[in-house]
């Protein structure tokens, strides 16, 4: 997975650190863009997955727009060269300051998540003497069949405007002199590996589009959000997600009218596989029934296992050739029992000082990192930095 010379470089770097395989990232970007272009879909990369500046510049350079969920993400996207007219801004709780900032920057579209938000954006746009372009983020009540914490498109979730509120939303928009309705937005969840979920979404979106066309409202932009999953179990076998099937599904199942444009907002599928978290073994502890590996990386560098009980492949990089293998609970140093990356993980015999890799950590790792326990922030390196 890593060449001996790269491994040697890893041994001279302060752990823990994030490592990003730039050639794989570029390959992924090219693959995603090729499929999107083929099906005439515009891509907006979801910054929340990874907002590392060097990575953002590469993503921007491949022709992506940006999907942001905070004013600071909008600011970061602009700093990294994304054009304002390719930036969409979602989020269930945008502050007045964030809205004002994005209006001043003339972003492409606000994905509005409530009727009250429509009113606030209109008032702020009026005070800035501007018109804000908006899309209604609609909660389609479609089950993403993924972990409950990354399911967003059910009525019980806080996101989006519910179907029964659409009439009221339209009447607010009609009365709002500084809003322009340019689209509809949907995002039903993340790490979706059962692609029939997207087909179900398309069928639901078709019904919703009909509702609008019955009211003679033309919707120019349809944004289907992100959510394409990656293979956490076999990162070497499936390093690039199936963008071809993903993009083709929307063209196949959506009833798109002439003049309508499609947009997607992938995050995880773009960056997850190119990232690795490299950590050092501080201690190996014998427990009553379990042996523990204590790493110098913890939930502060990768919170997904603690937050979502998610799986990441873990491998011993420097002790891989040892014959004995053993089952370990691989944990971090943080004062929380949930600070555990994997239970009963089969690994070659592991010793203090070994380098360990936690795979598929390009998405929702560095961007979710914390300084809990007053930990130093881990550094991040792209392939060309080492
Ligand atoms: C509105 C929106 N768009 C896009 C994404 C990106 O999702 P993913 O990383 O699963 O592609 C998210 C993630 O939660 C989101 O909330």
C-alpha cells in the first residue's frame, strides 16, 4: 500500500498525522468529473468532508463548485479560488452574519431549510439592496438506509422543509421582493452504498416537480445533494467510488425538462479513500480478555468510530512481517471509553513504537478534529510534501 521509501519518510514525521495520496485524489476527481460531464451534471464538492486548503485547491482546479454549510466554509471556498457563482450554501441554522456575508459575496444559491429562514434571507437581502437566489431544501421523507446519525431525509430529521409546508413556503416567496426561487435541493444522507436509495429519491423528486409544474412554476436547478458511499472494508480493491452508476441513475430516473440543470454535492466519495491517519503505538496493554493497543491518535483526530460506530481498516505498517498475529482493541489516548478505533482487530503482533495506519480517513476526519484534552492539532501532508 505504501512504498518502502514512503514508509521511511513516515518514520521521520511527528505522529499522529494525516497523509493524503495526491495521485489517488486526482484520479478520483478526474473520474467523478468525467461521469458528471457525460451526464451533464454540475458538481459542488461538500467542504465539510475535508476543508484542507491544499486539497480544496486541487478540487477547484478540476472544475468543481463548492457546497458549504457555514459562513467560514464560504470564506474558505472563496479563498481557495472557487467562484462565488459556483457556491451553494446549505445549513439548518445559518446566522444573520453568515447570510449577510454570503449575500454580499453574490453566491450562486442559498439552500433554504425553513420558512423562517426565507423571511430572514429576504430581509437581509433587502437591507443589502440585493436579490438572493434560493433553492428550497425539501425533506422528501426518503430513507437512506444508512447510520441514523447520517440520515437526513426523513420527517423525523431536522433538515429541510417538509412536503406539507411547501404551499406556505411558496406564498412567503411570492411576497418576498428580494428572493428569487431558482431551484430545489435534496440531501437524504451520507455513506449510501445501496444505490437504489437514489432511484427512490428520483421518483419522489419527480412527484415534487410535478407539484411545482401544476402551479406553473419552472424549477431551473435540481440539486440532489451528496451521499455516495465508499468501501471502508476494501480500500485497495475499490479505491474510487462508482461515479458512473451514481451519475447515470439521476439521468435515467429523473424526469428532467428542457432547460433544467442537475447538480450533485459529493463530499466523502471525493476525498475519503485518499486519506490515511498515521499513528504510533504508545503502549500495548494486556487486559483480562483483551489486549489493547494505545495509539497516539485518538477520537480527536478521527471521531467517526466514536460518533457513528463506523468501521475503518487498521494495519500495522512497520510490524507487518511479524509471524504471530493477535486480536487487539485499538484505542486512542483520550479519557473516554468511546475512544476506540476497532475492537478485536486481527493484526500482526504489535509493539511499542510501531507505525499504524487507519485507512479511508480523507473524509470527516481532519475536518471533524478537536482539541479536546488540549491536544495539539495533527498536521496534514500531501504526497508531495514528504
Ligand atoms: C447538504 C449536504 N450536501 C452534501 C453532503 C455531502 O455528503 P457526502 O459526504 O455523503 O457526499 C452533506 C453531508 O452531510 C450535506 O449535508
